[in-house]
């Protein structure tokens, strides 16, 4: 398996063109799913409420397969997403939409140039960038990091560690456990002292994912960077509550790019 994953594609014009095309398609898909994932979750919860079931948002989220199967791929939906009208009406798009576009389109290419070739590490960073673009839009608009994004990324990090792409399995498991535990403790402390839910478990799962991908050391560095970035954003926006997911996503990508350099 290690021999299969030990590939390195040169940055030839043809390879770069194919890679850039994939990034363009992925950017569109990120926006499509950023619209459909919350829509699907809302539909499921409203359906459960109408049936008299427990419709708590923390109960269960639709699976990735369910979301893909129920995504609208009609020509009308295609034109709606391409034109940008899929963005939720009244949502707080502002500069984060542009940041998500830059991450999906240009961060993978920048990673390839850092590595001076297209390697397994670059492929994983590319997947992380595409998922992060979707997560940034969703969390900014809905204050939610859904399991349908965080859990597949977590498993990708754990499985890829068996090939030592970024970390060995022991460090990946330890990083994931440390990341989730740290955020869980912080969330409980905020709840006990302030009586507010300052950190969602979606954030904790994202930090666990970062630990699984890059290990505990880089995970804590990313968490510190994300906290500083979040504090700056909160100060500029003069808000007591902000979406922490975008800061976490940017910090995770920065940790991955640092390992490539």
C-alpha cells in the first residue's frame, strides 16, 4: 500500500490544468452542498417534529450518502447554483464567501507548488481545502459544523495515518483524542461558569479531525491560531458570539501547508 501511495506527479502544464479544473468543479460543489446540507438537515428535523419525534438538532444528522442522493442536480438547480442564487437569502455571506472561494480554488494549487509536485500529502490537503470551503459557508450562515463534513474528514485522517502520510497511527489517534477532549473540557467550563454554550461539538470534532491529520502538536498550534483569529474577528465585528468554524478551518489548512513546506 505504501508503494501505491508513494507517488509524485510533476507540475507540468497538463497536470496543473487538470488540477485547476478539478478545483473549479470542487468550488462549485462546495457551494452546492453548503446550501443543501443545512436544507436537508432542516427538512429531516421538521419531518421528525411533524411525526412527534425528538427533533433536537443534536440528535442525528443526515448521512453523506443521504445528502448526496437528495441533492438537486436538475438543469434549473445547476443554473441556480452557478449564478450564486443558492446562497441562503439574508445569510451573512460578506467576505467569507470570497475566502471560501480562494481556499477551494487556490489553496490546493499553492500546496502543490509548496511540495513542488502533486503528492499524497497534496491530495489530502486538497480534500481538506474543498471540505473547509463548504464548512466555512455553512458555519458562517448557520453556526453549525455538520457531522456529514467533520466525521468523514476525521476518518480520512485516521485511515491515511496507516500509510504514514502525515502522522503515524498512534499520533493520529492521540491527536484526535486530545483535540476532542480539549474542546469538550473548554465547552463544559464555559457552561459551568458562564451558563452559555460557547463552543459547539461540531467545533470539537473539527479539532479532533485536525489532531488526527497532523498530530497533537500541530493541532494545538492550529487551535491557538484559530482562537487568536476568532478573537480578532469578534473584536472587529463587535459581536459576543461568532462562528468559530471558519477560523478552525483556516488554521487547519495552515497547519497542513506548514507540514508541506
